[in-house]
C-alpha cells in the first residue's frame, strides 16, 4: 500500500493551489462582499431588486439585555395525573383527606386552571390564575401565595 500525502502539501509550489488564476478564491471581496453588501448601499444598481422586500434596510426594534423569562407553570390536571408519584416521593402529604403540596421545590411558579380537582388540595405557590383558585376552593381546598406565607412567618 502506497502512502498518499495530504493535498495541501502536494500543492506546495503550485502558486494557485488548483484555483486557476491568481485572483480567484480570495475572501468576500471576490463575491462583492458579505450579507447585504452591494444592494444599494453604495450604488443604485441593486436597489430595485430589494425594494419589494419589507424591512430590508436599517434596523428594527431593540433586544432587551436580559432577554425575557418564561414562568414555569403547571395545571391542576398535571397534579391530579402525577398525584400517586408525588405522594410516593413525599412531595405531596395527605392528612384527613386533604392533599398538601408546596410547588416551589418543584420549580413551579404558577398554577393554571386546566383540569378539575378530584380531591381537596392545599397548594402553596407563587402565583395562580383566578380560575385555578376558584376551582380549588369549590372542592374545599385553598391556595396560599408564597409572598403572603413568607410575610406571615417573618412577622411571627
């Protein structure tokens, strides 16, 4: 078996390295620039081809520095579906027919109202939709908001 050298070492001394004339295969200058270059910023030759494209020239809007953050939310339906697993893991505590859960350790910040509770729930959460609170109260449960709970503990 014969050893074959790398292509770049075989092209040493060939001046153009297989690209024809000396001026070929250079940077973006060979193509007229990168991106939107040559579309009428310098001369009018390409302007008619980009007039119909909306918002082609200039910048639009701004980007917030930190970006936007989504709240981590959960539905009543999910709590009902995962009830036995949460109970087994010790996240839900059941006493006297009432299931008690704190959603903060799970990383859930908001309770949403999809689904129907089948049992009495005592839920501690940062935020909750009005419909979710109403559904939990209809079954005899309650929703405690974290800020209110932390304030009560601090005052004691």
